[in-house]
């Protein structure tokens, strides 16, 4: 819609007197009006001009009726359509509901109803556009995330207990993280999608979907032989969304590091060696248990300062040790 301009309305009405009366009312209310007397004329006008709303009479005489004209216009334009009719039968109203939901005005109900209905149609259309823009931003974020993401709906039994969940949507990273095609899993239950007897983590997911309390956890999924970090939240009751990352490489690195650390511990224990670390900036030494045994002092009796360690070195070796460390700190010699 254009800012600081009169909203333009295309009035489609085959009865001349009615069209003149409605045009006069709407122009007094500040709208810019364009008239069309038939469906084809309205379609042509919509092709050549920009409108903010179409006010469409259902019965346009012989030929194309208002619903057909509205459908054709809406194929090319995102615009609110409000229908006018002298009919109040449910069947007639339902014909318009399949096309648009911005309003149905019964003719001769008065100026106030006409203006209020059009004002409401503009508000509904603005809200719809805002929602579409918000969904578009969410969709862009959703699809460009590095982490996998999926939306699920809980499946309940006759007693209202959650027995499964169905995958409603998933992003592109879902495929990269799991090695599964979005097209093959959307609409399927967790059991079907992952080929397991029970849907994974149903107890956690159902609790989040029913309480709204978020959850995060790391897990190993045997069916895929992969480790995952999973965060779960509830966008609305009965639904849950997961954001997850395949952390298998990190887990393997941690296991390898733990294995190397255990080997180092075994080697140092066998050789009777101690391990220490010195934080130079904070002047603090960290010792393992063997270091305390070698120096014959208890952990509580050692402050951890460099001077405290140097004081425990044999007097004949103290100067050499200090010199060697100072040279190492200056980068002159390795210690």
C-alpha cells in the first residue's frame, strides 16, 4: 500500500444507481474510486491500475459473475476482495469463503456497515501481510541455519496419551545432519522416519510439548551411530521443535583425548614422574598427586607460588633451576 495517498478501491457493480451511491459514500470517506460494470472490465482495470481493495458485486448479470472475476484478479494480485450481495443465503456466502475472507456485505445495510466493513478488510489485510513477512523471515532463518531444525506434532491415543510424533517440517540442514531427505520424512512418524520400534526421545519431547518447558541434552542415537546435541522448545501446545547438531566428531575427539590422557597417566605412574602446570600471569603452580609425593609435602602446605616451589629446591640446585626457567621465559632456551 502507498503511504500518505488515498487508498484506491475498484468497485465492480453492474447497477448504475447502486454504483453511484456507493461511490459517493466512499469518496466522502476519503477513498479514490474506480468503477467497473462487469467481470472482464474489472479484470482489465486490475491489469492496468494499482488498487488497494476490490469491492465486488456477486451478481454481475449475464456472463462472468463476481466470484469468477475475483478468482482471476487474485491470481495476479495480492489484494483484499470484499463481496457485495443482496443475498443472505448460506450457500451464497460459502461461495465467497473459498476465495477470500475479507468480508461479505449485504446491500442496503447502510453507510456505517459499508465503511466499517471496508476499514476492517484493510486491517485484516495489513495483519495478514505482517504475518506473511514474519513467516518469511522465520523461513529464511530456518532454512539457512547450520544446525538441523524440525517441527513435530504429537500423536495421541484414544486416552489422550502421547504415543508418537509426526514430522511437520524440516530445514535443509536436517538433511546434512541426519543424511535423510526432507521429502521422505515430512508427514511420517518418528518410528517411520528413523526406522526404529519407538520414536526417539518421546518422553522428553512430549513433556516439552505439553508443559512448554524447554530442554537441552546430549545423546547417542544407536540407529545412526551418531552423537547429537539437541535443544527442544514448544511453539504451541501439542507441538515441539528441535534444533540439533551432529557432535560425533567432537565426541570421537574427546574419547581419543581421554584415551591419550589415560596412557599418559599410566606412563607417568609407571615412571614415578609428576606433572605440573604453571600459570605465569597468575603465578600459580598446579601439581598432580605425584608431585606432592615427590616433594614430600601435603597439598594444604603448598601455596602454589613460584617462590614457594623454588624454596623447596635443594640449595645447591636452586640457582641453576631459577636461571634455566628465566632463560626459558625469555625464549633463549627450552626448559
